[in-house]
C-alpha cells in the first residue's frame, strides 16, 4: 500500500516494517503448525498407530516415516521449524537479516509437514527481504 503526499505529488513507499510483517507472520504460523504436526506424528509413532492401517503395497513408501528413522526426521524437521519461526520473529522485528533470510530459504525445503504451504511464503519472504529498503532497515 502506498500513500500520496498532497504537497509533493508523488507516492511514498510503505515503511519496511509494513513490508516484512505479513510474510514474517506467515512463516511463523506455518512453522509452528509444522512443529505441532511433527509432534503429533511422533506421538502416533510411539503409540504404534502410524502405518498400522496400510496395505502391503503402500508400506514400502511409508517405511521412512516409521521407527527410528521417522523419529529422527521428525526431530530434524522440528528443529528446522524452530529456526524458521525464530527467523520469522527476527524478520518481523527487523533484526538479524541473515537469520531472516535463512528462515526464508529453509521454508523452501520440503521437510516441513506443511511444505506445500511454506513454499510460497518462503518465496514471498525472500522477495521482500531482497528489497534494498528492507535490507537497509535491518539493524
């Protein structure tokens, strides 16, 4: 959203804080949702409920989500989700440009439970973070 100053007759760009607010919030929400989904998956694995209703044909593709490997991948993806959420908080406060960019790039990885949702938000965050006025606003 741009505003027009009647005295100057040109549009002034919105402040950088307004530009990063929406993509940062989207990264935070999707990262936290992904972490909660991973926690649920680990609990279901611990209770033996994941994979019990599968047929023999579909079991081969799901072996990576079961057992020790499934728990390890869930922990790694949860850590990545924490980095994305923390980077989103830093992005929203215009602090630590490197961490904000790292969070946006990590959102592009398909290791999140919400990877189809985080992908466009990661791209959006990168586009916003690459703007010169946004880069200059980070402290």
